């Protein structure tokens, strides 16, 4: 089987894949470079890539030595020029990965309250950048049940983590004489933004559709083979699958923040894609790999063309 899928095997487990992805990403970034602040965006996505490697190393989400999931994320990012432009919301996916690292540490831990506090602290900080990230709080409490980390202590540790940034900001606003500003994120939650897809560019629509098609196939196929993993890994992969669905819904319902939720979806999809292509070698994955490469190459060419000629 490995002989018939030699290219896939070398791509998924070889040491050269990640360096090639880095070069590819830097090349496309250089072509689409516009402002100096774009380097902040590049640095943020570089940190996300490193954290994805650490996430797999720590929790063995993919039961083989591979950095393919991190390379996939860089391939996605490199081909999406609209993500190269810096925005303060780009810190949210970084905090998203950090929070999941802490959340996974709570699995059956007798000291789960500490990582749970830090996981919710990341969500609390994110809510200052985008209040809609607070919608994920009930979902994370639900995850804690599957991780066997839900107790009265961890419940209040989560609440403490969420409100710690608000207590700090309340002290600041009291000092400046503007305490009413502390409630602004909650006021924004009460007024749901209109669902207006006209704010999305053609590049976002095409790239989003292609990436979601690839991610959806990886997610469904991973479900078929998830039984081969140990219990802890299955729990964590299911959490990522549910999160991917949640971020997809946010993309559809809040198109004004498409880039943020799309990046979060790409993070989940990269892990699922790495899990599928690094562990499953059959006729389907061989065909799917070449089809996905062809599709994404077309998307990259289309995006660079649109970017350079300002369509």
C-alpha cells in the first residue's frame, strides 16, 4: 500500500515538506506584500504554525512523526492574500490555539482548574477584540464534560478566567473615569450584525468554498478512521470537529468577520487533513490528494491574479 502511495507517504511524513511550505508561503507573501504591518500578520501566523506543531507533539493528535498539518496551514495561508493584511482580529486565532492547548491539558487531570482558567482567560482576552468569541463559552463547558474535567471548581475557574481581563479593564476605566465602557462587548453581543455577504470579495468566496470543500472531506474521512486512535485522541479530535462546525456557522452568520472565523476553521482543517493524509493510505486518499493539490493550486493562481490586477 505504501508503495502505491509513495508520494503521499513522503509528503505527509518527510522532513522536507515543512521547509517547502515555508518557502511557498514566503514567496506568495512577498508577491502580495503591501504594507509594513503585513509582517505582523506573517509573525502571528508563524506562531500559530509553531503552536500547531507543539499541539501535536504534546497530545499526539496524529500518531506518527509529522509536521504535515503545520505545512498544510502554511499552504492555506500562503494562497490567501486577503489574510496577509494585518488586522487586530488576527490575534484571535492565535489565542484560539493557545486556549485549546490548555483545554486539552485538563483531560482527566486532578489539577484541571489551572489549565481551564488559562483556556477561558484566552477567550476573555479575545472578546475585547471580537465580542462574538464569547459565543464559544457554552461549547467549551460542553467539551469539559468529554474531557472529564467538569467539576464545580473548574466551572468557577472558567468564569474567573473569562472575567479576569474585565476586572483589569474595569480598574483602568474607573481610573480614567469611563466605567461605562467596560460593558461595550456585552452590548455588541445584544445587537447581532446583519448577514450581508456583499462585504465579501470574490477572492474570499472562491477561496472559502475551495478550502471548506477540502476540509469537509478531511473531516468526514477522519471520522471513519478515528476508531483507530486511543480514547484521549478520539475525544480531542471530536472536539476539533465540533469546533470546526461552530466556526463554519460563525462564518456564515457573521460574514463581516469572515477572515477571523475562516482562519479558525483553517486551523481545525489543517489538523484533520494532516491526520487523514498522514495515517490513511488507500485509493481514495491518493486521488483526493492530487485533486486537492490541483484545486488549491488553481485557487492560489486565481488569488494572486486578483490581487495583482486589483479585480
